[in-house]
């Protein structure tokens, strides 16, 4: 890509999953995140028209929130709804990850390629994260579930964040989160029974020593709800 940098007076737009490129100043970079609600609505209006969006506003935004307003998922979903003959609320409610594909993009396949392209240690850490609390998890817990050393976990964490496959929620507390669709695809690919058993075992060991490790236990309190969701209870 650097070879394409022709210099002035040419303007070149570079896009990358990496948070930075070494030859581009941070002051000339912009992080593209999820669509805002207004941006999601604008996509629906382009594909479905003003009247349809106004009539089915809540159902469309429910779908947008379910995919965490991921731009590619919104665009593919809007295109599918444009072609769908079922009532919009029913069609939008049926748009699950495995169905989010059109002639141009297959969202599940894109996520699958992103996962399988990572080295083994990073995939192990991603799999461990997929059975932890949806709202966010404590990194050392996932490292232990994955069977990695502390150093291996830190390296895998850094590379996953660099590849935009992991969100940092709180740097000081080492709390992170997976995108909902990435989590769903990881669960589709992984051996959930083994991961859930490892998750439960690590938590049991941790809380058995709660008097000494109460700070770590406090970070893992949300995992009780995460266990129930992961196990389908």
C-alpha cells in the first residue's frame, strides 16, 4: 500500500482494519466505528424509502441494534429487506447472522475468514472470550480459560485489538468486549461444551479463594449472568 502513496498534489484515502498505518500521521487518521442511529436510518431510507422507514421505524432500529449497527450488516440487511416480500417487522426479525448475505457480501463468511486467519493462540483466546459475559469480560479470566500464559495472552490481546477483532472497554481494569456478531460466529465454530466447562472450572477455582482474591472475583461477578446466557438457561 505504501507504494501507492504518490505524494502531493495527489490525495489518497487508505482504509485498514489496523488502528494506524506507520506512514500516516495520527492527525490525518479517522477511526470508523459503528453507524450512529441517524446513519443507520439513512441507509434504510436509501434502500426502503422514506414511507417504509417511518412506518416500521422501531422494527428497523431493533435490527440495527441487534447487529450493533455494524455498517456492513446494516447495508446487507437493508438490501435483503428491499427484496423481501414478508411484512417488514417479520422480515427484520428473521435477519440472523447466517442469513446476512447478498450478491456482494456474506457477513458470516467475512467474520469466519477473519477468525480462521488468526494464529492459534489468538483463536484460542477469541474462543474463550465467546463464552464470557456479553457486556464485557476481564482479560485474565479469558487467558486462563484459553490455557495461555500471561505473556501469550497479552500478545494475543494486542494483536486482536490491532486487527479490530476486540474492543477495549477499560484499560486499567483490563476489560474487553467482542462484537455481538463476532461472538455469534465464534460460538458457531467452537466446541462450546468444552469451553463452557473450562469457563465454569476457572470461575470455581477463582471464587473458592475469594477471601484472598476478592478483587479478581469482583471483576468476574458479571460472569454469573454470562454463564446462564452461554448455557442457554
